[in-house]
C-alpha cells in the first residue's frame, strides 16, 4: 500500500486536516494546479490502524470545517467520504 489521499478545497482546510492527521501518521499537503489541495498520508511502514484512524480524522475534519464531502483515494480507487449528519433529539415542549 502506498498512500491514502484526501482532497481539500483550500490551504486552510488542507492544513487543518494535516493537524488532525499529524498526531498519528506521516502526512503532507500539496497544492494542485487548480487551486485545490491534496493531503497525503504515507502508508508504507505505517501501523496497521493508520487507514481507519485517517478516515476517522477526516470525518472529524469535515464536520469541523463544515465541508459536505471529500474525495479519498486508496489503492487506485477514489471514494467519496461525506460528512455525517448529526441528528438532534426531539425535546418535548413543556408549555
């Protein structure tokens, strides 16, 4: 396995993800030609739990940056990771 990559719409968003991922893996952010960014997590020699930890961090990142989704590339396949919706509990009205 080579790397897992995440698309980021801005430098600020890319570095926010780098901050989250950098706690547990080797990660870099690269500007792409179309003003978007790519955040890459190196998997070679990384612990076995790097992929699930990276995906969990990316979900947290989507919520914190209020991004709807990001594309994730792994093993030659690209997937869409969507922000999880938080459902609010119904609170009864005491009128």
